[in-house]
C-alpha cells in the first residue's frame, strides 16, 4: 500500500492547524435522534473536544475507529469520483470503523438559486463549451474506470446546490446521507437532471426512503439555508479552496480524488495514531 508522501503529510499538519478552529466550531445536537426527521440546526457537528473523545479508553477488543469529514459538492465531478474511491478505501481497511460526515461546499457560489443554462455556465467559467469538452474527456474516462457514468452532454442546467445540501443534511435522521448524496450525483452526472428543480429533489428523497411531503414543505421554506451557507463559507474561510477534501480524524488532510490505496493508507495512519492516544 502506497504511503503518504512526507511532504504531503507535513503540509497536512499545517493545514490542520488552520482548519482546527473550523472543525472545532461544530457541536452535536439531538435532532438526529428524533423522528420523523426535521430541519437540522445544531446537530451532526464535530465536538469541540474531539481529541478528548479519542483519548477515552475503548472497551477490550474494540475495533479502531475514526471520523472522516468530507467537504464536497454534488456537482463536482471529482467529488463524484472521490466518493466512490473513499468507499473503496474503507473496504480495504475492514478492521477500522469509519464514520463519514458529509460537509457542504459550493463549487459555484455565484450561480443563482434557480440555476442557469449549462451552456452559459460553461462559457462563463471555461471560456467556451469546446474548451470544457476537452477537459471533460479526462473526467469522463476517470469516472468510467470507477464504474461511474458521467454524461456531460445530457446536462442542460447548472444548478445552485444549496437545496441539495439541505436535503443531505435532513437525511441524517431519516435515511443514509451517503445514499442521498449518491442519488443526487447520479441524477446530475448520469441522467442530466436539474437539481434546482424541487420535484427532482423530492423524488430523490422518496427514492431514498424519506418523507416526500415533508421534504416538499421544507424545500419551500428557508429551513437550514443559513446553516448550509455558513458551513460552506466557513470551509472556504478556513482555507479549503478545492474539493473533494478529506479530513481524517481532524489530523490528516487529503485533497483531491486520490486512489483508494492512498486514502486507505490515510485511514490506517489516522487510526493508528488515535489508538496510541487511547493507550
């Protein structure tokens, strides 16, 4: 298994110093234990005393465990690929329990809430559709190698993703956030669905076992919009300017859709370090 480059590891430590206040700023609440699910406001955030949590002695024979914060956006193709590679990495280290916290990021914060035409987006961001087509070839090929479908020609609308992130947030008490995130990504990348359309999001929620009527009401409100915007903006203010960004145990940071072996190595190193803290 390929090890972490010492230079990258050292850079990771410097980044952790910068990100620690951001990570510590999240505190868990009780909403995720209640049902039916409701708009989250203070839940599913890393505790400020994370290091103390890992300093507690586990029960005999307890498996190593770590938390991974994944900062990403549902319309980021490398986040789509990176999610799949992280899941493959977790399968490579069955002796480590991994809890994932999916955190929001706005790849294109300038896009209006209702979204824009895809062509307008590509011309604005890349200069022309032709220029993006050359870039997309490599991404399409990388996705295919992971067994994923990326069909850029099917995408006609570029969405604002705040409602997608709200849906992922709400799913924590009613479904599986990873499942909801995956469904949203498949709708966008493989089917070309408009993720700015509430009907698309409601159907995705229903497909993942959520209450469609409740989701409809929540999407029609501003529930948790400020929460999502605050978290996404805080990530950028903390120095995260590229996604996907994986934060392992609050101590090791890996950016980009690295290979499963590389991510598995980060998991093992983090788990090993936390085990030593417990001893």
